[in-house]
């Protein structure tokens, strides 16, 4: 959502993710929006908790039942106009009862009042439901916390749900160049898929491009061996590194490690200057090329030039890898009315699809690229609205023999 203050010119647009954060930050009556600090450029920074809808006590048993889970995933139910998997029906029933399931009223005919005016169906407000209390999982709402560092979480550490909590520092609104400091819905979608397919990613080496706040890399490190979380901007990378530190209670028990590094898509080489923060060592570059089998990018397709730069970076990196690689890209189609078209369009998404097609059709003697969309019928492990504008794509990069 773009919010333009009256005194701002069109060159001073502020980008807000309120529409996303309203889905994610579910406020308890006794809590308020309180910032943690101001970052180095004066932006308010908030610290939020996100509960994983996965019982850590049952992690091992769920791991043993992965084959059964895959079988169950072939059976879907249709609720509220979208497919849900049987395994996650309890969690998603909970979302439905709280009015957070996407497209709750899709397919319902428009109703007219006595005067013939459209009667808009409103999303129901949350009300206490006796059935919700019967859930096997404790209800822990994501909240924005006040300044106070790790001591804030002492109460949470006393409960069994502490190990299910992801803690993320982020901003609420930024100029375009700092949108990576916000939490976007595409990151949650990709995190969901990682948790759903966790055995497939176990002990791998992964690279995330445009990691932002680092939430997707942190989730990946819960199952992977090494995750290189990359972005540009010292302030953003420092925030990402802080988030990695805040979530060692999730990654260290699993043996995963997140390495925060700078990777500029507009540059041809890795930053290897030892004096520069978040630079690469030669050993890390060699490890990346020798062992990476998964590349991630979540909701980074909003500017055509950056989209072109990202695909060039993917092309260059995959050509230097020793192994075949699978690339996972999440994107949210954002519709806008443009004067040029005099219509509602989604130009950033259209450019993404065209560039993806160009990559597949590329005549290359060394590498073959094939892509396909992933059906969003897998379970949700985080509370957010999985709207129909979200997409997840898989690209397989295979060396030609």
C-alpha cells in the first residue's frame, strides 16, 4: 500500500506494508504499538513475535510421518473458495473462525438491499469461540514489544511455546529503497513451503537473494546446514544479523547456520574486501559454489531493472555451481491503475513472467532451465492471509551433459 502525505510530492512516496502487518500482528487488548529503537537512518524499528503453527514437541514424530503427510497432501478440501490440505485443517479452521482466511466470501453472489444498492459483506470480527479453546496448541498472538532487549522475552521463555516463536526486528514504512526492512507476505509463503517440505531441504546449503529482515533464511536454517542470507545496505544487513541472533533458539538446536552477506545484483563480483562489513571470504565463495543446491528469493519483484538484475545474478551463480540447483521464487501480484494503460494492470508481475520465459527459452550450451508454478495447497505454519495474488515458482537449473 502506498501512503502519500499531503505535504509530500510524488517523488517522496512512502511504501507501507500495513496491509500485510495487519494480517500478521494480531494485537492483544493490553498491548500497544511500541517501537524498539530508531535505526541509523532514523526509522522506527519494531520487534515482533510470530508463532510457528508447529508443535516443536512433536517435531520428531512429524518427521517420521513425512511420507504419510505427503500422501495426505493429495487429498484436498475446499473451504472458503480455496484448497486446504487435510493435515493442516485444524490450524486453518482456526484461521477461518477468526476471519483471517483469504477469499472467505469468494463465490457468494452479491446481495442487494431493498433499494437495489450493493450490500457489502464485511469480514467478521473475532469473537470468542468455545471450539477454539479446544485446540491442542496454545494461543500465542504475535505482538509488538516495547524497548527492553532480551528481558522482554523472559515471560515467554517460561512457557512451552517459546521454542515456536520467531522474533523479527522490522520497520512499518520505508522509502522504496528500504522496502527490505519490512515484513512481506511472500516471505511467509516461502517459509510455509520450507516447513512443509522440510525433509527435502534437510542439511542442504542454500542461498537467499534479497533476504531483507531474514525471516525466510531463519526458517530455512531450522532444517538446512548453511544458509547464505544476502542483501545490500549496511543498515539492512545489520538488522538482518540482529534477527539471526534473536532466533538462535530455533536454528542452533537444528545445527543450522545463517551467514549474512552482501550481494549486489548490479555488480558482477562478490564483495571480498576484508575491511567492508558483510564481505565474503574466498572459503565462503568456494563453499557456496561447491555445495549450494537451493536458491530462494521472496517478494523481490517490484522494479523491472532489479528483476532483470536478479535473473542475471541467478544465471551467473547457477553457471558456477558444481551441482544442479532448484530455485524458489515467491511473488505477490500487486494491481495498480496506470494512466498509460487507463486500466488496472500488474506491470511488475508481467515483467517477471516475461523474464522467466526468457530464461527458459535461453539457448545455452551449459545449462537448462525449466520452471513451473507450485500449487498453494500446502499447510500454513504462520498466521497470515494467503491471498490469491500470491504465487510460488520453482525453477530447476540443470547442467547439460
